[in-house]
C-alpha cells in the first residue's frame, strides 16, 4: 500500500492507532440500538404471530367466526317470488360462516332475490349454498358461468345436476320452478352431497 505520509516521514504508532480506532468507531456507529430494533422487528412479529396461533389452539379457542343465518333467510323468504329452499337439519359440526342476500333491494313483486350461505364443514373445508331466480346474480353466476360436464344425479329424493365449475370445483344444481339452487365448494363430494340433501322448503318458525 502506498504511504501517504510526506516523503521522508513515517506514520507514528499513535497515528496508526487513531486511524484503526476511527474505522472501528464508524462500523460501530452503524450498529446502533435503533438499527438493531428495526432489523429484528419483522422476525419478532412473525414469532409473536406463531406463538399466538399455537396458544389459541392449545387453549381450545376456536378462531372460526360463525354467523346466524335466520335474519337473512327470513328476509329472503319474505321478498322472494318463489318458494325458498334452504339447508336444514345439518349436524352441529357444520358451521355457517357467511350469509348474503340481496332481498333488501327487492321492493316490488317479481324483483329477483338471491340467498347465499357459506359453511365450514366437519372436514374444515368450504361448502357454499346459493339459491336465486336471477342466473346473472353474482353468487349464482360464479357457479353457473363456464361450467362443464353436466350429469344428472339423485340426491335426497330429488334429481340434481352434477357439474364442474370454471374454478374446477364440483357443483350440484337443482332447478325448482323459477329458482336455481347450487351447492359447491372445496369440500369433499360426500360433504357436498350432505349439504344438497339437507335442502328443504323454508318454513318460518
């Protein structure tokens, strides 16, 4: 390495030590407490999330949020221009996790009404039920559009149509007068058939 000291002079040991100390101080300045915290923060968040998930499972706390379907079902039944069919008598380990209806928009006789209910199955998969008299309604169109391989099947004493949705999931369709019923999801075929077999005319309690 070229010596930058004036010609004829050499660095003293004190100068060399000062240069080394200065370099060490610069490196140390980069590793401040704030920098260490910022570096460790993402890892800390991940660890805390994992710990929380494990704690929930160990404490028996169920993270699945269930919903009541009565209000949505009653509103759909009151506004629909067809006989409303809904799942009934499912085992307790079938849990409703979502309900959606556009019945609030049906202000005149003949306005379309759709009711959709989502379930977490005993196999911890999703199974969805939807009924409506407007095939272009979002919840129905998601099942009907682009489907393929329609095959008639008997479920619960009714003739359904087994098909495959555009997403590649099995679906069961039932035509009941003006209404179309669809059952589909990531659940097993057995669970989808269980849901389809539970569909019965709604009767207000």
